[in-house]
C-alpha cells in the first residue's frame, strides 16, 4: 500500500509540474510586490496568443500609476490611442513611400499626428477583454528604493469590420491631404 501511495504522490507531482506554466525567470530592476495573477498572462508577450473571438482584432495598452484603480482605467483609456496610432502609422508609411518624403520630416510628423487625432474620433466599440496589473517597486543593489507603483495592462478588442471602417476613413483623409500629383498613386497603394 505504501508503494502505491508513494507512486501516486510522485505521479501527481510530476503531472502538476509538467502541465502548468512556469513562473518567469529573468533579472529585472524592480520587485513585484503583488499581481492580479501569479503567472504573467500569455497575451502580454503577443496579442496573437489570445484566443478570443475570431471577428475581433486585439490591441494591448499599458499604463503606470501609484493608484491601482487609476492605473487600470488609464490603461483602458489608452487603448483607443493605441489603435489610432497603429492605423496612422500604417497609413503614414504608405504616404511616405508614395511622396518620397523622409519619415522624420515635419510634413510627415504633422500628417501622422493629425491623422491619429482624426482616427481616434472614428474608433468605437472597443471592448476590454483582459486586464492584468502588477504592484512594483524599483530595486538597486538588491534594496528597494522609491515608492511602490502599479503597471497595468489592458487587452482590448475591436470588431474587424469597425477596424476596417477606421482604416478606410484614414486612407480617405490621407488622400484628401496629399498633393494632387500623389492622390491617384496613393489611392492605388491603398487598394493593393
């Protein structure tokens, strides 16, 4: 009976070790004092790891604050800005390619900022799918320094058709501000 019981305990231990996700192991310049989950979620590494609804596109936003509630709210509020920024960046890259302007030029920077602001007004229906927070404190020479703070992450989803409408809107805005000599070429680039 004791052999069976020992075998049973060893089997349970091996299964529990092999089946679960392992804790993170790397050097960091802060100590995690608390977290909403004991193990960091997979979607923090890549939103592609999130197995959600097929007709949604996912984005990750992040924030830091000394107050956990404000940190979580800020991460969620930033999600619209993240979506608008990613759309704007893609459109600005195409615009830069067609106009042959340097991406660091003032015209491209102004174009990108204006486009991002316009897109933010068109992004709607963003839904929070997951949230994760950590309470951290900086470390130096293995001693805690400074005040604790929270780092918060919000995984948000937007319906694919809503995202496509925002992209089409951004493309039309880009065509509208482009020089007449580049409008048709830009339109063709967006259609490809």
